[in-house]
């Protein structure tokens, strides 16, 4: 019998999905790629394959999990297996540069961004933001890696020369326009099966300001993204913007069926999009209050794809 294979490297982020799959009585198998091997001369098992590989795998001592996942996905696609969030999706997951290029291709506005390798080049890139606040972030990131807010080039220089400077795992540091929002929140748009499910508003008003990627602490200029106790999440049923249609086009063109896309609106009303997360997670408290459940929708979607595969097999 065909199964749903879940490709990932973080057990904590798959617990809720596995529970939903079990609730629906769907057969699945856990493919944890923190390490492993594949026989390229053999055919993969029958079934559908959902990739939840994360760009921040290296922070959990799974440095080469994305590379192993890329090999596995190439193997699966070579044999014509159905892959949810395919190898192209993984390329976007591990590179914000690739994300921005795809967003811009479909007419989605992204913050002004420069990519640099080497401390001298990072410092030189800051010249593009003279008189403006800017942030740094890692190209291959997740969890707010390397995100810091700077008011000027000298502050960046001090950081680069300190022990606090974080070398990105792929060597690429991004310098990005700081988006000042009229209200302290960002919006995350959740898609399942390529269709918009809901938007969640992330409120960072309690001691934090917003940068294009994460909530930024003003005291130490550090952005501790992903730390839920420091932010409030609320499903926003009022979010309705033409950008949603463009998001759907971006996802479809890049083999992405399940993702969360984050955006922020500046004081002039311009909406900037800055992150495509193909390993999207959901806030249980916000969902409980709104009566919508992202992982349940994901499980239902995977079940529908599996059913289609079984019909084809018959």
C-alpha cells in the first residue's frame, strides 16, 4: 500500500502533523534525514513524498541534511514520484536570494537587498544604505539567523570586528532595507495545496520593533525570530490583498504546495514580502481561537494526493 513519506530533520516540528495523519487514518512513514544514505541504483518506494526540510537544519547539528534531502528529492523525481515541495522548493528554502528573485519575477515587491561574501564586502555594501537604517541576515537562515538592525555603517563595522559576528553557513550575508511599519506587526500568509488558507498577524508591540524579517529588540539590536513567547499571534480574517494571487503564482511556478509567506507594510502603505518558508509551522493558540488548523489542512491535502495516487495505481 502506498504511504505518505515525510522528509524532515526536526522531530519537534513534525509531531503535530503526525498526529493529524493518525487522526485521519492515513498511512505514513517518518523519513528523518539528519543522516542517512540512499541506493541510487534502486527505485524508491511507491507513495507520495512531502519535504519539510529546513534551512536552519545546521543549528540542530544536521549540517548536511538539506544536501542529503536534495539528493533524495533528485532520486525521487528521477523515478517520477509525486513530491510535495520538490527540489526547486528546497532551492528557495535554503536561499533568500533565490526567493527574492522569484518574488520579483512575479511582480511582488521585496526590500532593497545586497548580498555579500567577506567582511570587507559586507562593509562596502553598507554604502548603499547611507543615511538609512538597515539590517543584516543570513541568506540560508531560518530562526532569525544573523538578523541585526544597524543605524549606520560604523555600527556594522563594530559588529563585524567583534566576536558576535555570525558567519553564515553558506558564506552569504544579506544587507537589507529596514522597513518601518506604522503598526508593530507583520503578516504571514499560509498556503496549503497552493491555495491561501489564512493570514496570521504577528504582533511585536511589547518591547520590539519590526524589521523586514523578524521582531527586533531595540535594546541590543538583535532580532530573536521564532521565539513565540516574545510575540503574539492572531489569525487575521481581514487580510485581503491582491498580492495573494501573485503568491499563488510564485508557489505554483516553483513546485511549492505548502508554505508561509511573510510580508510587512510600511508607513506609505507599500507591502514588502521578504520570506518564503516551505517548512511552515503554525501557532496552536492562534488557531484554537480562530477555529482553523493548518496541520489538519496539510494532512487532508496529503490524504487527497495519496488518494489520487491510489486511483492511478488501480
